[in-house]
C-alpha cells in the first residue's frame, strides 16, 4: 500500500530542557533524532511522499539535514494545527502520521499497521498498559481503571487522507481540544478505529531519560 508519511516536528521540546528543539539532538553517531525518524520512511518503498511539519524558526537549521524528497510545511500553534497544515500537502490516499520524536519504529510494526489499514479507514499502533492507572483529581485518587482494557497510543496512526481531513475540519470548527489524530476521528465520526499491537521499543523521546 502506497502512502504519505506526515512527520510532526514542530514542537519546542521544552520538557527536554535543551534550549532548542529536541529533534535536533544528536546521537553519538552525529545523527539527529529527526534524521533517524525520517530514514525509517525513506527506506520503505511504499512511502511515496514524506511531509515534515516544522516550526518556521527551525527551518534554517533543519533544511540542510533533509533530502530533496522531503517536503517541509510550517506548523501551527497546537499539534492539531500542525497536522492540519501538513494534511494540505499530502498527495497519497493513505497518510501515516508519526511523531518526529519516535525514531525507533520497527519495520515489523510498520508492516502490521499497513496490513490492518488495507482493511479499514483508521488504525494506530498501541501497546498494553503495564502499570495500574489511577485517576487523580485535586491530589486525590477518584478511580482505579481496569488495566486489561487500557492501551497506550503510539504513532504512526494511519488513515484515509480525505476522511481524516474532513474530520479535522469538523474538529477545528467545533473547537475540540485533542491530543492525537485518532481522537479527532473519535469525536468527529462514527468510524471504528482499530488497534494494532505495536512495540514498547517504539517509545517517544520526551525527557532526557528517554535517551
């Protein structure tokens, strides 16, 4: 299945405390996080287009790192604004939206996601929650959730492009606050969203400890 990879890289990464976009952090081999993430899709023949959403202030330093195949789009104030901007540049009927800060996505996980996407309009990688999850309000535990029903969302999240774009337009017009793209579909359609078992290795770099 041919697809566009839409990589979200417009965040500031403030929780890393680096003083610059965490995706510009360099590993020991001098490769940045964003370069390693993009390479995942450059190596996949099914990926026909790579759209990277960046902040305007990072363009000067990021552009020399990226190959001609990569198309840059400016992000917005919130993650949802950035994804919406990126969707406007997507050319393929299927889009995989991926966090720029997840550079350890495996081919097996990517293959499993695309296999499921061939059967549906919306799906995403997920992993079972390992810890007991408690809901806390004002410092007090108000509920303990049933762990066996809980899964942690990852990226990529895969969608029919036109369908997701329609959901995003509804979401933004309604003023919903969302934390990922699957939630946009949850709020703005009755379409089922399928979970695809991912890998715990596909972690998101959020703090220095994640490195």
